[in-house]
C-alpha cells in the first residue's frame, strides 16, 4: 500500500464513515474514541482492506486496551475476522519500548511514535506466525498493514471467546498443563517468550485455551527473556493456585530451560 494517504475518494470515505457511525451507535461510543482509533491513516488501511475484499464491514468491538482496540469484522462471504487497531496518536510507549528496543528484528526502526506502532503491529504478526509453527493454539495471523492486524476471530456467532479469568473451568488441571506446555513450546521450539502471559491474555473457546496479545513477545536472545519467562510461569502458577492446582514454579521454569 502506498505511503500516500490522500487517495480516499468521496465514495470510499462515505462508506467508511457510515460503517463507523453504525458501529458507534451500536456501542454508545463517542467522537473522542472515534478520532483516537480511526485517524486518517487507519481509515486508509481499512479502505484498502475493503477494496481488496478482505473485509466488508466492522461488526462490533471485542476489546479495548491501552495501546489498541480489537473489532470483529465480517468478510464478503459472511465469515468473521478479528481486526486489531493500534492507536497511533494516543498509545503509551514507556510500556512497550522495553520489548522492541531489545529485539534484534527491529534494530533499525526509527524512534518516532508512528514507526514504533507500525513495528509493534508487525511484531505481533511475526510472533503469531511463530506460535503457529510451534503448534501453540492462537489466532491465525492473516495480514498486517501499518497499525492494523488482521487475524482469526476466536468465538461464536453471538460473542467472542471469553478470557480465562472469566471462565469457570471444568478441568483446570488439564488447562494448566496445556498452558505450561504452550510456554515450553514457545521457548524451546520457536525461541519465543510471551512476556505477558496471564489469565487476561488467554481465551477459552470450546474448553480449550488460546494465547493472545503477542505484541510484547520477545526472542530468547532478548536480554530480558529469562526474566520474562520466569514472570510468565509465575503468573500462570499463581492464577491456578486459586483453583487448587499446586505447582512449583521454579521446577517448571528449570524444566523448560533445560529442554533447550
């Protein structure tokens, strides 16, 4: 896609504006939120996705985070996708710079706000690709463009899959073991550490966990990867301890790194 953002014609702008107003009316959003998420650059990307027949319309918001928003989208053949839109003008970078600046894949990026957001989007796409190679259950990445990431939608027709923290597990021991196995596979099979693994960043769909929010994931060669790995293990062990699953986080951590 061209870096020139002035190619939107009146018809395209009107279509996008109608879609955004319909979305806003459904969720009771406001103009401030609209301007923060749907700036001109993002509208250009959405127009490109529509013209390329990747999506046909935005359906409803799935989640809102510090750096971005996730929406469900509908394709021309009435299937669902998830669109993650990172906010360019209002994202906070004190949090995310530690995960990008130590990543050798992004050594040459400029330090501007826009460049960091675009790199963050690309980083999440690449990390999701690694999870696919490792056989770790996660949304399938489809494409990224600037600050927009298109990926598989996890959920059903009526609602998106809930976070782990909001679910009553039938077999918490089984889910715990699978998540720990995911952490191990990421580290040992594709040299990746999630760096923010928690009950907030795991979805439950059909009684199975899906790992999400991979933007901050780092390679093993990142200087802080071991600390991040320890934190991931600690977060999961601590959460499942509330569900009467007892595990030694130091033993789990040592077992993971000894496989490498």
